[in-house]
C-alpha cells in the first residue's frame, strides 16, 4: 500500500460502515507500522468545507460516485481494518489533498 492509494476500510467511531479512504502517510512508514494514516472519502456532502477535496469517479481511483475526501477526519487505522486497495488518486488530486492537509494541520501559514 502506498500514499495516494484508495482503500476500503472499516474505521472506528462515528463513520461506522466500511468506506473508501485514501492513504496519506509517507510510503517510508507504510511497511514499518501497524497503523496507517487515512482520510475517509464520502459520496454524501453534508458539511461543506474548503478542507474537503472533491473527487470524480474514474476507473483509476475505483470510486463509483462523485465524492469528497474528508481531510478534517484524518485518522490512523490498524492495517488489519483495510479490506482492499480499489484504486489510486491522480497526481492533481494528490496535490490538492496535500495542500488541504497542510492547511488543516497548520503546517504553514495561508
């Protein structure tokens, strides 16, 4: 599994059901840790936010519906909760995601 892969994962907490998510941690960590940092993806837009990154479904990313990456719900999940890799985000979406994460985590001034 690599940064930018779209996976199906059962996340704990209020998100409930297995859902798509994108791996956001650096590849160097992916083989050495039991947990993986993810941002969940939702096809339901209930909380508009400039942090969220829109994603259109493509054969490459494996999504079936227009969706949003929920950057504000960044979390770590045990890798045993990941059912499968269904696709990969394109480079432009990954750049938008990196920018949103940078802003959401306060890693630079806007």
